[in-house]
C-alpha cells in the first residue's frame, strides 16, 4: 500500500511553488491516481477497499487502504450562502 494516495480527475498546480510540492510528494512515495471513487467497503481485518474507475483505462479497479478520507471540492450554494449571510465571490 502507498503511504498516501489521492484520487482525482486532474491535478492543477496554479500557484507558485505548488508544482514543486506536487513533484516532491510523488518522489516521497505519494500516489496520484486519475480516478473516480465508486465505493468503499471494509474487510474483516479493518482495512478499507476503495473501488474506483481508472480514468485513463476506463476500468473499474480496487485498492486496499488502512484509512480513507473522502473530500469533495465544492462551491457553496448561492441561496444557502445568502441565507447564512456568507459572502460568495464568483470565481
């Protein structure tokens, strides 16, 4: 198992120094996979099996991990932001 694995549609490194950080992380063993997560199941030993679509090959694949963090980059709903008096800027 890789020590860190990130599943993403693409990797963008827009700000200064971020591309160097990305390359350094890969050099230290981080695995960046172009894939869409389809599901997570737990094995009897407690490890988690992540099922994902490999974007480059179009195949459904599985990878075992001891911990999974699911996060989605989102922009707040404008109506919800207005009702909570949050300031949302178009980006």
